[in-house]
């Protein structure tokens, strides 16, 4: 089954990603490696903000991380000129969780993105990963995740 068909089954529509908000590019390709800039937690209602461990629980943080995964795939699709069949695999994610100093479940939060990518992509979505705490993130968002992908 194609990635696009699987996303349709999951009720996911990849929108055209927004232009960068600062002096950077959304992705850089070096050979068959695609580096995607950090994607912040947002949905159709806007930014998903707050501190996990205070304003958001683990489940809400994981849901925010899932939106980052959808945005990462949108950027990959743009880099592949609309052809997601060019995606070979997800190589690595680095996830940042806006969390309280005593919160220690960052991996469970970033699982929201990891689980989505495996659900959508199967083995292609399995990846190496880091999940770290941040005292604050841009615009007060709950989660930001960057990714490295192999494409053809």
C-alpha cells in the first residue's frame, strides 16, 4: 500500500507546509539524506502551547508530538516534489518537550510522533531518536521535533 493511501486510511491530509518564520530553510538535502528543520506542535486550531507537566499531561503532549510528525511528513513530501514514494526511511528524530523541571517522561511524549510514523509508514517509519526537555520553546509551543530522512 502506498504511503498516500495509508495516510488517507488514517484520515490524514498533508497540507502544504508553511514558509519558515525566520532565517532558515525548511529542509536541506545532501545526497540521499534529507534534514528537516524543527516542526512545532500545531493543528487546524493553531499552535499547541503549554508546559508538559503543568499545563498538559503526557497524553496531550503525545498528541502535540503527533502533529509534529504530520508536519515532518508534509515537509518530506514538499522536498520530494509531492512524491512520497521517494521516502526510503525515517533515520532519526530529535524531539524537544517544553516541560517542567521535574517532568521526566519526555520519551512518552515524543512517542506520539514515533508511533504515528510507524503507524503511517510501517518499518520505513522506524527510527533512532532522542527526546529531551526544554525550559521553553518558540512561541510557547509544547513540542518541537526535527528529523533526518533517507530519500531517493
